[in-house]
């Protein structure tokens, strides 16, 4: 929600695609923060400002919905999709909120790990990557609607015999 809209509640809706290469993401976050404070966005702004004040280079990665299964000892699954699956099993049917049309960016965990593997050596080597207010990086590789997620869970859950109806 640092940049995202409130697509389900429609409290603040602005549909646009952001670019970490062309847009001034930091300025946008400041404008949005003045409209409505949001903890993650507040943290982004505070990190960049603290870096400026202390002369420390800061870099912020803004991954969207992370999908896929991690392979290391830390957290091995994302939050959103497994939550939808658990709820579908509990309710006996896949569900979604609103009309399901809200579009969310996603990145596979392995692709996100690759982004870090590309950036970290460059940072450690002292390459001049944008930092601070310009050091905000995206990692979207695609997008989905919550209806599409609910439909996939419904179909797969029904196929496995866990859900009575394949339709959310």
C-alpha cells in the first residue's frame, strides 16, 4: 500500500503504472502520506530521510505480492495466497472480496531472490546505483486479480476433493 490504491474499499483510487526508472516514487509517497498515513510508506520515507541526514546510502525494495515457495530455512511461503487457500478449505468454497477485479502485481520468490542477487554484488562493489530518494526498486513480473486467484483455488481445491464447488 505504499503506492497501491484501495481497490476493494475504493477509499482512494488512482490507477496508474509506476516506473522506478522514470517516476519520482519518493515524491509520490510523500504526497500520498499527506493524504493518508500508512505505516509501510511512513517507514519508506523515514528510511530515506534518515539516510540523507546521516549520509548513509539507502535502498528500498518494493516487491508486490510474492508467490511461490521459498527454498531456504526462512519463511517458505507468502501470506496472501496461502491465506486464501486456508480460508477456502475452512469455508468449503473459494471466496474473494468485492467484485474480484482488483489487480495486484506479483513476483515469484525465485525471481525476487535473483533481483537481490543482481543488486547486492553491485552495491558491495560500490557501483553508483541510485540510492536515497531515487533508490526505490520494483520487482513486479506480472499481475493477477483476486478473482483469478479465487478461481484457481476453487478449481484446484475441487479437483482435490477439498472444495464442493469449483466456482468462488
